[in-house]
C-alpha cells in the first residue's frame, strides 16, 4: 500500500516539475511586457506634466531595463540615463544672473507613472497566474 501511494506521488511530482519548467519563460515574458507598458506610461506621463522644454535627451534616455531575479523575486526597471533626470524628478535650485535663488519643483514623472500603472501590473500578474493554472489543469 505504501509503495503504491509513494509511486503515485512521485508521478505527480514529476508531472508538476515538467509543467513548472515552462513557467520561468512565461514569467520573463510577462515581466518584459509589463516593463514595456510602464515605459510607455512614463513617456505619456512626461507629456502630461508639460515637460515641453526638456524633450531631447530626457525623453530619449527613458529606457526599459533587463529582467532579472534576486533573492527569489522578479524585477524589471524603467529608468532614465539622462544626466539631468534626477533634477527633473526631484527638483533643483535655480539661480538667475543677479544671483537670486529660486527652486524648481520636482515633476515626479516616474513616481506618477508607477502609481498609475500599478493596477495594470496586478492585472498582468493575475492573467499570468490564470494562464499557469489553466496549463497545470490540462
């Protein structure tokens, strides 16, 4: 009796392992899709906060990074490699010719885009889980 039960569990474990071998590719595909969508959302947000004067290097510098895993978590990032991106994002001091100091407030383009995209990211994750469950049940 014990051998029959053990062999059935071994067969089930092999079946799950076979199905799970395809999951990392699906996770990577979903994360890359989400990163691309977030990049588009960030570019759209840049236009919404009225950054007409800073379109050249700032706009071209917004990129989607590569997918990676760290400590069992999955990551993909959207960033700007423009040298002045942190000034636009966080704000900076402005000094005129007379030496008078003012302050340009930060536009928080990436933070606003991330906030707007959060719900869509959860939908993408739910779709991935549903797809994996459907595949497992086949």
